[in-house]
C-alpha cells in the first residue's frame, strides 16, 4: 500500500512540475517577444532595489498597517512553504516527518514559528476579504476588476485560508496520534497552536485520526501543487516576478522621457544635411501599436502587475472621472500578450489576427487622458511603469496615424514652424526679449 502511494505521489508531483515549467516557458517566450532594452547597468543599485522593493516591500510601508498585514501573508507564503520540502521528501521516500529526529528540539521550534505565521495568514486573509467585499474600498470595486479579476483575488485569499487550516489540522491530528502512542507517530513535542487543539481530537479512535491526518496531508500538498499551477494564470504571478521586475527597474529620474534617436537624427539632418549618412533609412515604425512593439521590460511589467489599484488611486485623470486607469492599461497589455501567446501555440508562429493592443484593448480616449505626471510609477510597489506603455502607444497614434486632438496639432505646428508652442515668430520673441 505504501509503495502505491509513493508511486502515485511521484507521478502527481512530476505532472505538476512539468505543467508549471511548460507555462513558465510560454510566459518567458511571450516576454521576449518585446523589443530589446538594455537594463544591465548599475548592478549594485539594482540589487539594492531587489532587496528593498521586492524582499523588503519598501513602498508598501507608506501605509504601515496594511504593509504589516501584507508582509504577514508574504512571509507566510515564503517561510511556511519551507515545510513543503519535508512533505515532498516524505511523499517521495515514504517517510513521516523526516526532519523531526535529526533536528530534535529545533524542529519543534521551527514548526511553532510556522504555526504562528499560519494563524497570522489566516487572520490577515479574513481582513483582506472584508476590505474587498464588505467595506468595499474604492480601488477594489472599480470596473477594472469586473468579472474574473475580482473572483481571482477572492479565490486566492480563500485558498490561503484553506491551506493554512489544513496545515493546522494536519499538525493537530498528528499530535493527537502522538499522545495516543500510535505507531509511526513519534513524539515531536507540543506545537504551540495545534498542541492546544490536539486534545479535542483525542476522543476519536486512532483509525479516524489517521484518516483525518492523511486526508489533511494529501489535500495540503495537492492544494499547494494546484496553486503552483494556477499561479501563472493569476495576478498572483507577481509573487515570483516581483523580484526580477524590481531588479530590472528603469533607473532614470521619474519624469524623464525616452527620446527616439530616429526623430532626433531627423531634426539634426534637417538642420545639418551634411551629417546625414548616405544609407540612412527611416525606422520601420514609430512607437508601439501592439505588444511586440513594446520593450520586453514593459511586457514583464504587465505580467508582474498585482492589480492592487494603487496606481489608479493616485492617477489624477482617473480620480477626476476620466476613462484612464493605469491598472487597466497593465491588465489589457497582459491580456493581449496572452492572446498573442495562444496564437503562437496554435499556429506555431504569430499569424495576424486583425487585432492590436492599441484600439482593440486600449482606447484613444484613455491614452489622451494621461497627464504624464508619473504618479502611477511612483505608487507601484513593484516598480511597474504604465506610463512607458502609454507613451509608446501615443507615439504610434500621433506619428503613425496622425491621430491627435486639434489643440495638440496646433501646438505641433507651432513647434515645427516657430520652434516654440506659441504662435509667435522667432523674430517677434527676439524683439520681446530686447524690450525687457
């Protein structure tokens, strides 16, 4: 019977790891569909960003209480899942609490710490469910989250509650069996939470207790492996991608816009034609119309988005009732990228589907509402830049489609003809300067 369980466990684990690896490979391929961008400079500062923004969650601590609760869930996810290593080895080797004897009292200390974290995660998940569904904070009831995104967020919180409950139930039934002196359940000492719960289970016979303990064990590890494979389809992929995204964050000063060398050269050659190379060719396109035209970093941003809505809550355009929502920009980019990836999976390569990120997923009205104030970039806890995507799409609108409001066209015309946004000739400005 034991060997059958081991074979089943190893087969299930292998399938779960293979499916996860396959999806991660697809996501990596999708991100690399983006254009090259060199973000390998200043490694010391990048490692500092990784430690402070991803591990330390520095930006979250602008609101200390919420940051603390988020940190509890984060720490619980990272630290409690160290215990999964023992479960995996137990399942593969057919053992029970493999590390208990070698670690002795330290094992009990570690499990006590895990249990305290588990209770913390339970409590915080309940609070977060209340914030989303009863208190209904404004950024959680936005239409950006209508449909699956809202279900996804609630589902993950409920899953965390179930997994932590199973962990405590597993330990409580295990401890009850230890106290009953049942074979294979050797004394590990009293765990701080499950040890308090264990006496309530001692009235059950050992066969029932073993059934509860084994069922909890299987549901716990199956739930974790199922969660692992759900992760790449969920906003909670940021649990993994927050780290590379923080490392590869753009280090320019906020508000600095990236100029297009092709445009700069056009102006330079117009003023000094002798500098133009004989074989100069114009770029294939200006700006970005679809996800493949964006930088790979912008595509990594899209997959790293937590959908927390802090960017939209800080956006002045969004807060004054305009259509723009930086969160929706990131979600739309990820949705389009997933659609392109599915197209490649089916066709073997991307075949034009008549759609694009611009117009089909993100509207002209949204793009025009952006004031380029950088509030969204400043607020994002994992260094995402919706503004980079907005600017590239606007460049395509204006330079590829000549699609701009009349007020903008008037300014462009003035800059082109008068070298300033105002409708005054350079000579008139010179006279004004002379007069003052």
